[in-house]
């Protein structure tokens, strides 16, 4: 009888102990950062309307000393200073190093703006900063034993390269009164052929707990925001925009049901990160799409990408309970562009004109002429250090850049990566405008204009070389 009681006590003790912590552990969280102080500021103006909630989602991975946490915020961008602040706060609480943290924006264009110029902006600045810190901390604090797999699927029907060669005589002057070789989002009747490729691959990292239940999914797709968010007409006739997470938020809402059915686990978090989509958008240049109701196209894209992610998950053959995890980070110093004497002369000539005369050249002539003079000022920065990161989770590699990265750069890194699975997260750990490769700089167009693109044309070459070196180092590690 005594022996029976002893065995029973041991069994009860074992049942109360936590699951074995050896091997992979994954933690997830989602923090609501929807604005609560109104009015808040959108790109379209002041608003009091939230169409769908905005969040910060985070997934953390740990295996021994290997640690990675990825946080994605529903925002048009997230600055370097905010990222550094959030990482430092999370490091202080969790003991994780800031260089093991990646923070990125989805690039929704209908997120509220923070700042210090109005009660709504001040409150939202506090909300998003605190939300970002909480997401990093909570994801790390929720780690549990897990397995992870990697996959991808194609979804080409909703991605278009937006830079086009045009028919003779259809190219309008750029803000300096000069004709580029290509144009962003031109009239459909003027287009000849796109100036670059697309990347239709949707990649997933999918984690399940040790009982096989969905736990976390990080997706990546090279597509700008969709837009078409509903507007509200108020009693005085004013048309007001609404805050929205765009298709990134709708994907995150749908995806749990793709892998978890009608009642997915409450701690399952799915998030969509933005790939190299600086020149990729959702405009139907083929003119095959019927007119859409407000928010309908967001749902269409979210549904298609969630279905592609589901296919990618279904095709995962192996789940790993102890994959190698490692993360490298570098600060790379880039040189700012300095306007030529010709560009300065053009800018000064434009700014000497009346506002009406400038508008006749280009609606943004004043803005870009001012950018030109600012970049030439004696006290203007000549270099900037930017963060890039490379991550290994088993056979999956992730790289990050703090830019809106043109698609060719992401495709080159995928092609030359030593890993079987690789994707790029853009607008990570800061935001410094567009990053075109040298050949696209030569073509001109919005993404290459001085002010929109800040650094020398070799910036992408330098960053790509560094990332490929980092991936090579990660591939040679055995643990």
C-alpha cells in the first residue's frame, strides 16, 4: 500500500511539472494598438473612425542560446528610434539582446499617425510605442515547447510591377521637368511593358505546440498595401477616412481558421510581413478585374493569400523540434546622394517660379526641388548607418532591410542564398525610403527620385553583399 501511494505521488508530481524545455520553444502574442483618443490623424486627414483594428503581432523562437523574436506592427513605417527604444525596454525585462529582435511595419497606408502636435497624435504615439514593447515582452514570456516547419506557395494573380515603359509621346516630365524612361502607375492605355519582375511566392514559418495544435505563423508576401478602405460622409458633407490594417490585418483574422478550423486556439497568432514590394502593387493593369465595393479587394487579397498560406502549410513534410536558431546583425554605413550642379540649377529655377507655374511642370515640383536643396546643404548628413539582419531557423532564412525594397533585390537574395527557404522583410528596424537596384536607378521614376530614394545607387549592392555574407556564415554554423 505504501509503495502504491508513493508511485501515485510521483505520478502526480510529474503531471504538475512543466513540459521539458529542451529544444525549440515558441511564444506568441498580439497587442491591440487601435486609436482610442479622437480625433486622430490619418494620411487623408483627421478622423474618428476605425474600420478594423490595428495590432502589433509577435512570434518568438528559442532553442538553447539561439533566440529570435519578430514583431510586425500595423503601420506605414516604424522609425529606427522607436525600434531601438522598444528593443531596449524588452531586453531590460526579458534578458534577450536587442540584436535578437526584428521589428517591421506592414506598410498599411491607413494607420493613424503619432507625434506631439495634437492630443490624438500624442495619445497614439504613446499607444503604439507601449504596444510594441508589450508585444516583444509578451511573446518572449509566453515561450512553450514547439515544433516548426517551412513552406511556400505561389499566388501570382494579385501582384503587379507598377513601373512601366510607355508608348512614344506618353511620358510626362518628372518634378524637374525631365522625362524618365519609366513611370509608376501610368494610364493603362499608355503602357507597353513592365520595367521589372514580380515575386509571387508566399512563404510561411509555421509553429505547432508539442500536442500538434497551431501556435504561430509568420507569412511573407511581396505586395504593397491594397487600399480601397471605406470612407464616411458626415452630416456637413465632409468625406472622412477610416483607420484600417488593410489586407495584413484581414489575413491575420482569416488565417487562424485556415489551420485551426472554426475554433482555433486562442494563443495562435498569424501575421503577414511585407516582402520586397517597393515596386509591386495591386493595381489591375490588365483591366480584367470588375469594379470593387469598399474593402472588397482587401478581403479578396487576404482570402487568396490565406489560402496560399494554407497550401504552404499543407505541403510541409517535416516539423523540427530542435532546429538551429541564430541571428546576425550589422550596421552598414551608406552614403547619401549629393545633388549635381545641374540638379541644383534646375531646383533653384523651379523654386523661382510661381506656384501655378510649378504645378504645370509637375504637381510635386516644389517638394522635390526643396528636397534637392536640402540634400545639398552644407550641414546635411553625408552618411547614415542602417541595420540589416539575417536569421536562421533550421533551413529557413530571413533577411531584413529598413527600406521599401524593389523586388529584384529580394529575388537576387533568394536566388543566391545558401538556404533552401529564404525571404526578405522590408521596412524593418527603421525606414529610409525606397531602395532601387542600380539598373532601376538608371530608368528613373518615382522610386528613384532624390528625396524618395536617399542613398547612392550602389546602396542595394552593398547591403545585398553584406546579407549574403551573413547568410553564408549562418549556413556554416552547426548549432
